[in-house]
């Protein structure tokens, strides 16, 4: 995979910024005599980059809420991807968005349906067609696998509003894309992994080898390589493109993560949906650490037995996107939705539950600020 060092690593000569190069002779920059080891509670010998400039103080502006939005007349269709509600990841995040719409907008009807791993395209179209024909509006399709079906069914029902998560290829006026900068959030996961690794050896487990999951991989690799010139990275997928069982196969996730740990990786990041449960189990059994994805997995009940090894999660705020979309539909104005949910709009980020990254929060926020400012551009394609 292409590995990229993040070209604008910090105009690091900012006065008062402490260097975090663990081994001065291997440092990618900075004065070797003045650099001090990272006090990250993790692999200080691994970090060879200087600490980024401090993030600017958060704005205290309070945008007006604009009054209560009434969504009581909406009847929502929620078409889940493989795994459905309870996957402790991507689908649960979408469900959280509709749950919030119920509690805050007064929505009373949400009809949910879940895709199976090997279903035909016709089954997806039938699912969406049944939702539209029964009067559900809007309909939210969770996942790029619905792209062809949304395109076909939305054309058939021009007065029904559709949203699709993770796809922006459909140009119909009644279809709204909800897409994310997964690579940006995953960059921060890579930084965290490098700081917390004691062996300077980390791993990535992707569910299905698709361009979407490659964005998670790309950001993770770039973030880790940005902070360490010595990092070693294991990088594996559970299934090839087209085989979506990789998102719901915890035993396979367990085996792949265990193999990476056996090779020496001590922090594993997964982007594998429900298969992540197996990754967490392997990390716990192998005395390693893990990084979750999509939702704050430290707080997910379905993986609670492994929460002690989850140091953070890359937050992909599908819940925010789904809720914001429903709220916009209720208001009758979709123009205010962001074109892409990125770090700037908190569409992606990292979780702090459990306090395991509190000691490097300034580092993570520093890199976050550099990405937002454009000082660092994160690639959405893995560097090989």
C-alpha cells in the first residue's frame, strides 16, 4: 500500500512546541539534542515526528437553533446494509439518527429492513420499491451497495425523497447523497495507534476490499506514517470486493486480527462492520489494543466484554447525517446540508470514552486542526 508521510507535518518551529521524537537519530525533523520522548503512555520510541502546533481555541459561537422542527408527519423508510440494527457499527449509527428524529422531531413511523450478505440486486430494489409504494417518505438507504437500486426506484417515484449513505453517483433531483471524509478520521486513528503502540507495529483489518473501505485504510496508514518513520503496519481484508460477508463474519475478523497480533502488531484498527467484534476479541486474547469504527464502540453493548482494550473509535457520524437529512426534509429545505461530512463539520472524528487517549488529545487535536486548515491533505487512496 502506498504510504504517505503527510507533507505538511507541522511548521513545527512554533515557539514553545515540545518535540516528540523518541529516537533523535531517526527523527523526520527537529533538533535531535532538544527532542524529548513522547509522554504518551505508549511507544515513545516509535514517535519520530515533532508534536503538531496546538489547535486553536474552539469557537464559542452559539448558532441559533431556529425553532422546533415538526417531523410528526414523516413516515421514514430505513433500508439497512448487511448486519442491520445491532451491528455495533455502521447500521447502528444510522439507527441512532432515526431514533433521535423520533425523540426530537416527533417522528412516529420508521420502517426498517435489512439486506442479507448474498442477496440479489432485485431484492434490494424490491425492498425500496415496497417502502416507496407503501407511502414511506423519505427513504434512507444505508450503504453504497444500494446505489443501483436507489437510482432505479427513485426514478420510478419522483415525488418520494431518497437519501443514500456513502454514494454520490446518483444525479436524480429526489436523491440526496450522504458522504463522509473517512480518510480524515482514520488519519487520527493512525496517529493514535502509533502513539499507543509499544512495539511500533500496528494493524488494519478491513471488511471488504472496496474503494470505500480503502479510504479508512488510506487515512490510517498516512496518519501512522506521519508520526513515525519506523512504524510497521500489517494490512489485511476479510473478503474481496463483491463478497459482503466480510462485514458480518466475527470469526474471520478474529482470525485475521489474531494473525496480525502473532506477527507483532499490538494496536489493531478495524473497518469491518459487525466483524469488528472478532477483532476486539482477538485483541483482548492477545494482550493488544484496538480501535473501533463508525460508532463510539467503547459504549456499544454488543462489544462491552472487550471495552477495556478499545482505546478510541474513528467516529463516522452517520447518525448526524441521517438526523440532519430528516430534519432538513421536515423543514422543506435540503440546501443547508454539507456536501461532505468531514472534520470541519464534525462529520468524522475520534472518541474519548474510557480516557485512554486523554494523554494524546492535544496531539490528535493538533493534527485535526492541520487537516481542517489544509496544512495536511489526507489521501483517500492507500499508499503502496
